[in-house]
C-alpha cells in the first residue's frame, strides 16, 4: 500500500486533517471486510446505510457531519491516474464520505478498477475540473494526530425524525433502557419535518411508573422541570444537570464484580436518554456530560468507592465553579470596561450572564439605562425586567416588533448566547439574529457574552437544519375574548411554528466577550483547538 | 331634533342665543352655520342640520379610533365614507362659486384630520376632491388643463408670483360637474381591491413561499385570487401585540392556502426560505416610503439581507403627500397595557413601556408597489402624487 500512502500524504496537503481520518477509516474497513460482503453496492447509493453504520459506534460526538463531506469529494473526484486508496473517494454523493470506512470490500483491486473506470467516465464528462485537486507540492506534512483529532461525527437522532429507521432504532434503544418514548404532537411545518415537536401537556413522566426503578428520582424531577420549562436557560440547565448528577453519584453503590469507572458510565446512559426525551440536550449540557464521563472513566481501578465518589463530587463542584461562576465574574470584569456613563443598553430576553453583567456594572456605579426587548410566546424579558428593576436600574420595555422604533436611542446591544458554533455563528434564542440585523442597520455595536464551556464543534449556517420546536399551542392567544387560532388543528392547511433557537451570522456581531478575553466571532475554532490541546 | 351639548362650537340655529361669541379659539366653527356668507335669508334648517349631524357623527367615529383598533374599518371603507360625506357637502351646503366650496371643504377637512391624525386616507380624499373642484372649474372656464396645472418656471416668473386664480367665478353647471366627478371617484374607490387582485397571477408563481405580516385586506384578496390557479405556501408573522396575523392566517387557510403562523422573533430565522415578501401598508409617503404596522421595518431589513423582493400592495388612495420627517407626528402609540399588562404588578410604576403602532420603512428597501393602476417603482411615487393632488393642497 505504499502508493496509497503517498497519495494520502499528497491529498493531505490540500485537506489537512482528513488524512488521519482516512487512515482510521481504512483500518476499520479492513476489519469489517470479512463481515459484510454483500451490502456494499446498496450502501453506495443509499444514504441511510451510512447513518446506520455510524450509529453502531456508540460515540458521543454531537451533530453535524456537514463539515467533512463537502471537503472530500471535489478534490478526490478528478484524482489522476494513481489509484486512490481504497478508503478514500468513493466518487458518489458527498454525504457518504464517512461511509467508506465501513465498506466491506470485494478485493481492493476490484474496487480500484471499478473506481478508476467510473472516474474516467466522470472526467470525460466533466472536463477540466481536475487541476483543483492536484496535490500541490507544498511542504504541508501530515499533521500530528494529537492536534487534529479526527472526529467521527454521527448525526444525532433528534434531527433525523423524518428517517423512520433512525426512529425505530431509537425506540428499540429506549425500550432496552426501559424509558418511554415521547410522541410528536400536532401538524409539523414541512420545512421542519426532521425535528421533534412535543406538547407540554403530555410530559414524559406520565408514562413512568412511580416509583421509577430505572431512573433516579432526581433525574425524573429534572426531566420534568426541563419539559415544563421550569428550568430554562443554558446555564441554569447545566447547573441543574450537574447537581442532579452529584445526587446520583452520592446514592450510587458499585454492584459486586463491577468496576465503578465502567458501571457508573453505563448507569448514566439511560438517564441521559431520558433527559434527551424530555427536552433535547443543549450544547452546554453536552459538554458537561462529556466532561463527567471523562472524569469517571479516568478513575483508577484500585481507588476505593468512597474516595472515588468524593473525588467525582469535587470534580463536578470545581467544574461548576470554574466554568460558570468564575467565568461569569471574568466576563463581567471585561464587560464593565465596555460600559460607559450615559449608555443606553439594549438586551433581549433573559440571559443570566447579561443580567449579572448589568448588575455588576450598576454596583460599580456606572450610569446607564437598559431597554429590555421581549418576544412572544415565552416572554422571558419580563423576568429580566424584574431582576434589573429590583436592583434599581432604570428600564424600558418593548416587544421585538418595536425594536426599529427604539433603536435610534440605543448605544450598545448586549446579547447572551446558547452556544457558539465553530464557524463563528452564534446560536441563541430566536429573535437574537433579528436584533443583531436591525442593530447593524442602525450602526449600533453588538456584543455577545458567552462562557467558553458553551463553545461547540458543530457548524451550522441556517436555523433550519438543527433547531428545537416548542409546543405550537403556545402561539394561541385570547384577545378581547376571541381566540383566533383555537381550532388550528382542525384546519388542515394551517400550521403553527414555535422555534426556540436561531443562528446569527458572525458579520452582525462585533465582539464576543468570554472568560478568556474579548475575541472576534471568527476566533471560536481557535479557542476550541486550544481547549482540546489543553485537555 | 337632538340637542348637541357636547360640541360647544356647533349650536343648532333654534337654540342659538349668541352668535359667534361662544366659539372657543381652538375649534373652528363650522362655516355652515355661522359663517358670514348667509346673512340674508336663513337656509332651510333641516338640510343643514342633517349635514352637520352627519359630519359630527363621522368626526366622533374618527376620534374613537382609527382603523384597526377602534370600530374595525379598513382604510377603503374610511375613504369611501369620507368621499360620500364630501359629496354630500358639495350637494347640500350653500356655496356660490368654487372658491367657497373649496373653503368649506378645507375647513371641514382640517377638523377631520385633527380628529384622527393617523388616519391619512381622510386627508387624501379631501385633497382629491379639492383637485377635482379645481379641474372642473378650469374645464368650465374653458382653459385647457395642461397649462393650468403645470407650474412652469415661465409662468411663475411672468405671473409675478401670485396665482391669478381665486376661483370666484360662478358657473351654473359647476355643482353638477363636481358631484359627477366625485361619483366617478367613488366608483374608482370601489374597484381598487378588484384591480389589485387582478394583477396577482402576474406576480405569484407556483410552489413559492410568500411571507406577510399582520393583516391587510388587500393582501388577503391578492393571495386568495392567486390561490385559485396556483399552489403556494404563505408564512404569516403574527405581529404582536395585536396579533392580527392570526386572523389573516385563519382566513387564508380557510381558502385552502397552506399557511404557517410564526412569531415576530422568527422573521429573520425563516427568511432564508422565503421567495417573496408581500405586505400591505397604512400609508404610502411622498418619498416612496411606508408607514406600516410595527415590525415591517424588521421584515424589510431581513428581506434586503437575503435579497428577497418586497412587494407592497397599496391602492392609490393611501398615497399621502406627507414626508416622514416630523418625528412627533409620525408615530402613534396605544396603551402600554397591551405590552405589559396590569397583572404584572408593581414593577409597572418603575418602568417605561412603549407600544408604537407604526413603523417607517425607507424606500430603498421596497422593490415594487402594486396599486390599482398597475405596478410602480418607489422612485415613481412622486410623479403619481403630482397627478393626484395639487401642490397647494398639500397643506390643508
């Protein structure tokens, strides 16, 4: 396979981190060569097969294979005469790029011949696209594996609702874990048929027996709080999750003949599925869970149970303290430099971090006033309004449709974030991108405040592919005794859409304030990389 | 015979003890009763009273609430009622020449616009009628309309600045002509929605996603007409706090159109999938901008960002010769109770709450106006205005 290796290296000059992933894929492929002989041809054309294989690996990587596949095919398709390695470049639709890893082979030679023939045909029809992919003889070497860890991304179930096989798989998994499956509610707008839409009136806990033997009661309570919206906001949800896990660890006893490090992780899996069913996990929660699992699996086997538990509890305590509490203090310190006397600051909805910043600034005797913008149906701004007014800050309150009326008075906009994506987009409550858009039109600076633990390796460019649909009945309102949409279910061509999140493009955001400092939106992947190296 | 004690400026003749001294300076007296024109014979009281009553009823209707929040009338109805009332004034009031009639209408018009400043259709109709009177007068005089209306530089220089016209000549047929012209105007008003509807199929193709905001009867008719032949999807932004979008959505879905209701906050989020934005408006301003329901500016900005065309369906009677410069007269506010209800408790006393009704949309964000006389670009609006209104009538 010497030829293949040089090819790999050459190709890696143009697509850096793909190399190690390809190597891994090739190894895996060779392993599974014996098992599957038949399905290869079917899988080449079906999209589902690739996802099925990926599901079999129980990796915790969150969403989005979007970044990888597009990078791969175009340089590979016009590959010149040297036969591409078996693992790479099945020259078919982009989304199957991770799939080659799982393909069984006929023999490698057959594959190569097939592929060469296909490529000749394609090149004949496409013509001169080839030179793009010619590996340039630059000195870009194969990157050290520790820095560019290949991430085998598996598409999470909650954005594949329109795929019946995935749904079936999930049902089986939940059955195994003895967790009830939550069913969708109401007519879904066709653009969002790939997402779940639940009703708040049918919480998952109704289908659980009391007392539930499978799920710890603290987790049941947490799930109910999530699904009813009692605990809302990414920081609050993460902290509540970590406290609940602390309780679980306290009550945990290692069964005989089991190791704590492995058994506890397995114990946590059904809890996580349950919480996911109650309300899809947020990016911050995902990162917290990853951290906990890592800590648990790093517990040495000779550690006694009591010690291990104390160690874990301390870890969680430290995580909360460092990533949330101290981070908030650091962000407040940076932000206060940005608030000057006489400022009129606009905030949207209720972000615990932004409220904290404003309260701190007020205590440091800055003179400013706040405009709170709110939107239906959640009306979270009222909560923020109460907190700020209690502190004594002078506030104005408007709805989001009046934002272009009020914006000429505003000097700065402070926004909170739910997650910061790796391509610089800010994922936040729906309406945030709108405020950023109008602020940009009026030339008002937009500052986003976000802790680093919310940084996420996913990428997303619009608010459709991965989002959350809330209960559509929330949109119904009674005015002057009349409820217009009361019978919306009966009208077949009427749908209600209650989005929860949206993504703000980085050109609307002027500055991101994190606990590491003030960075532009585009530096998020740098921070992620530094964090990964540290860990 | 009803007594009207609540209007100190208009007192019926029978109970009139003191002429003109009881007038309060702020409310101009109706010229129909105590003007100096009727010194000799007392006019037949019934017709006058009847007319006055009608005007007063109209004014109190206007004061109670313009279209949308008060007794629910659309702008079209308002325009029709105003024109009908003006026709009645022309028919029943006492006037001997065009100048008198114009003076009467102008005074009544000022009172009407003062009653509800945000309802611009009333003012527009008054200006239309004034222009009609000028035209009819000019036609009766025999001079061609062209030279009369155009204010060429030559004319301005040679005439010495002052307009020679004082409209004092008496023409017998003027009254009939004016009433006939107003009738034509009424017919035109009745056909506006149909004219706009007929253009729907030129602008909507199948499998489109169209976005709209709030409730506009014109847009509703427009979309329903297109839905007879084409299948498309409509997204309606509900436009809090009045949530008129809900009514629009139910009405459209009952006509069989695939409709989705979204919140105002999701406008930018879904805009990337929208092919066209079609909105109605309350007023079209003289620079081609709009005074539309709040939230429209955000919608227009989002459409501009995604390069989605923004189409405004507005009949010609909404075109108003105002400019958006006067900040204090542009916005209209309603009770903040709609935004932050009284149930919120004591924080109400510590916060300012704003609930504006209208938004200004600059003409750069608009792609096309569809009116009953066809489609125009926003840069053409000034020309249409010069055809509809005379420059001297811009200030009533």
